[in-house]
C-alpha cells in the first residue's frame, strides 16, 4: 500500500476540523484568511458603509452608520472568494488589452444628506469611461427530482440535450448545464408539504396574491405566503399500453391479487360489466348473495362473437398482469405514468372509481389506500394532469388491525371519476369558484447547510422547468444571465455603478455624465460570453440612490429603525445584526385574510410611500430656497442656524434649518 494519503475534501474552510498533516496545515483556513484581508471584508470588519451596500437593506446601513455592535459574526466567504478570484483575472485581462485602464481603483463617494456627511468607500473593478464589472450565477440542489417525459431523473444527472418539462407541461430540451457549486442554500416548503432545496441565487416563478400575475423572483425576495403557479397537464404523446388504462386502474384498486376478477359496489356492477365487455372481457357479474350491495365482475377472456378481439391466453387480462409483475405487488407501470393525456386520465379514473371518494363538504376528490405505491401513482397522475395534490399518511384501524393508510386529495379541475355513481357528484373547481387549486403556497423558507447545487437552462418560451416530486415550476436559471437579460440588471448594482461614476467625475478620473456598464459573467464557466448592461448617465438612478440613503438618514435622525429590506431567514443566515435586529420580531408567518387588517397594511404602506414622496418634494423645494429669507402672501421664510450637537449616532455637525411659518402680518 502506498504511503500517500488521498484526501477527498481538503478542509479549507470548516471551523471544527483540525489539519491532519503538513499539507493540510499549509492550506487550512486559506480562503477565510484571503477574504479576511480583502478590501471587501475590511470594510465589513471596520463597519463602514460601502457603495455596494446602497440599495440592499436600509436598516443594515443605518446600523452601520450608527455604529451598532455586530451580534452574529458570520462568514460566508466561498462565493465572495470565487467572485473576487475570477474578477481579478478579468480585470488583469482587461488592463492588458487596455493599458490605460485602472483596475481595483479605490474611490470615495462624498455625500451630504440632511446634515450628515458621508464618505462611502468603494473599489471599482475597472475605471474606464465605459465599463465596470460584476459577476453572477444561479442554481438548484443536485438531488432535486426532475420529472421528464419518460419518468424521473435528478438535477445532478441532467446533461445538455436531455428533455425535461416546462410549466405548461411541454417537453423542452436542456441547453445549458452549469458546473456544481457549493454556496448558501435554502429549503422552500410548500403547503402540500413538499420541500425543494435551492441555492441562494435561484429564481422562482411566483406571485403575491391568488390573482396576481406571476413574475420571476429571486430566492431572497420570495416570501412565506407567496404563491407558485401549479404546472399545466403534461403534454405527452399516447403510449403503447399492454392493458386498457381504466381497466388496469380499476383492477389495481379493486382487483383480486390472484385472478382477473374485480369487486365492485353493487350499483356500479352493470357499468363495470359494460366497460369490461367493450374491451373484450367476459364481464360476468356475480352479486353477493349475503345481502351486501357488492358484486364481482370477471375480466377473464373470451372471443367476442364477431371474433374481432382476442383477450384470452397470453393477451388475457391476468396473463398481462403477470407479465407486468403486478401479481407480485400492485403498482402502476412507468409507461402508464407518462402516457398520453387521455390515457393517464383513464387510469386515474379507474383507480378513483375503485378506491376514490368525493368529499361533498370540502369539494375535493380523495383516494385512500394501504398500498403506498398506488397512492403515489394517484398523486403523480393527478399532478401530471395539472391538479394541485396534497398527500398524507395516517395510522388507521381496519377490522381491528392498525394499518398505515396513504391519502391523496385535491380540488379537481377535471372529473376524476368515470362511473356515474361517483362522477355525477363532482363539482369541479371551475364550478365552485375556488382559486387556490391553481397555486402552491410557500409556507417556509429557511437557510440550510450548503449542498452541491447546479443549474440548467431549457429552451422553453416560459424559461421554466418542473422540479421536485410535486412538479413545481421553477425558473430557467441560465447562470443568472437570463434574468439579467430580462430585467436589464439589478437596481442595487446600478446604484453602485452610478455612485462610482459620480465619484470618478468628482475625482477627475472621468468626464461629467460618463457611460456606465455592468458586465455579468457566468462564473460556472458554462456561458462563454458576458452579458453587458450599459447606459448613458441616468440622473434618475442617482436620485433614487440618494433617496434610498435619505430614508436611512431620516430613520437615524428620528431615532427609528429603517426599513428592513431582507426576509428574516436571509438575515439569520447572512447578516451580522440578525439577532439584535430580528430577534424581537413577532411571528409573521401565516396568510392574513382579515379584510380590516389587510386594508390597514395597505394604508400603512401607502402612507409610507406618500411620506417618502413628500420628503423628496421637501428636499427639492428646500434646495431652491437655500439662503433666501422673506415673506409671501401666506408664509414667512427664514433660516435658523443649529449648533453642532451630540446624538446617539455620533456628532451631528452644525447646520441651517429652514423655518416657514404662516404670515400673520
Ligand atoms: S438583520 Fe436583516 S433587516 Fe436587520 S439589518 Fe440585517 S439584513 Fe437588515
């Protein structure tokens, strides 16, 4: 045996792992160290507000300015490390081609807002009249199940050219698969109990409110109570099926294990007989003579009188059941689960006609079985037909024995029964006016330990694909570039580059009103070309950034907290103020439906927006009035000098305060 020890996962990061040898000792903690001394981390340690913070969380910036203590020292350096390392290469390459360019240029953005003077530090990747650079990427957990037109696969097994399904249920081709990433991850749980793990850069198709229009939402903006639309019925071609799907479904639910007989409710016997005979089976009915309203129907084969259909011998019902191995355990063969729409509906109806019921009170279809494989198949079939399904398990007592029963329930948009006794009771969702069957409600979003993630891009017009057992639509991630192409760049990034542009002009590095650019790269390396978002100097973006900062300053001067712009789960995972800032939050989970409360929330947010707009108007007017004193018909205008004073956030320098009072003269 060789003396060489092969170490699969060198622990460069983990706090709780000790180096085991000299090589590990030499490399241990390298990334932490590298990032601890990076400019970005030094800002964080020095608790300075940087240009890149503007547009993020207002309360975070307020706490930094107020010099409040970090309560949760956190490190999540890997993604930052990769971004920095890649960025450095890119900047060097740029400078080689354009030797006049400055890279990693330190700048300061001087600002004077409501009596506060700020100097926001920042590092520009590349200083040029035209370009700056930012890198981005997106992904999903590798072990996520992905439905395909032929069954299931996992995200990790997908390759370019594979076929998956989009939110309309159409088969679509995978055209990009990213490399595996290890970055922050979230668990997203839906009301039906399904959980999908995605990384911090993942995008969802979601809506806020039943009737809202769905849009593309980054995981950081996804909220508990948001809705993800239910996927449409899978649009698949008819398959060659060895047994009629309705008959197979009915036998799986009510058939005898050892022969081609099915038990039926007495009132269904004639209908079942007619269906069986139409398929070429004998359909002999025997009613129970002991007084119960039940019967058996034979699916044994015979030649029809006209000789057109032979279902005896190897084509007889039970022969095929044996060939499929169903005599050893009831289940739905895979080929049926991905057959054509009408074939899947027929199979579902067969199963529901046997073991399904209609709940008149809840107006939901329900299937119960002690065979998990059958309940799973019903859930999958219903989902594949565009139904939003709920499943659960319960210990139940049958004939004195405790057994585990598997339940599947949904509000149908298509009648799940064929037999008249059941189908005539059904009220479809469209008739009952309900809407919740069209969406999956998000009930929990929680940061979880990082798992390997990967992202794919598909050639669907909706840029979506289905993920997880519940076939929940998720957005085409395309390494972040697709969303940038759609949205034209992140506002926070635009604030950053605009403030850099302002700083460069002030420092004399650029002419006034420079052209600004963001260069988005796929750091997984799958996409070769960057996506460039560039624009001529836009004063409104600068004004919006200043307004954003004004909100922070307003909160500071009023001794209030600023707006908390991140979801709580995000805070606990990434923000060093999380415990101090969010620890006292009252529970905010659960959908508020009380009209009075909903109206009050809307009113508050509306008032807040008006307050912000009023503040902006005040500032605009104030600028026009600087240094002016006098009277109008209605008002007396003067300026009052306020001396320097100590406030909680530090020293507030002296300033002139506008004073306008009614003209009573
Ligand atoms: S904990 Fe969240 S809301 Fe509070 S400052 Fe941090 S990011 Fe903002």
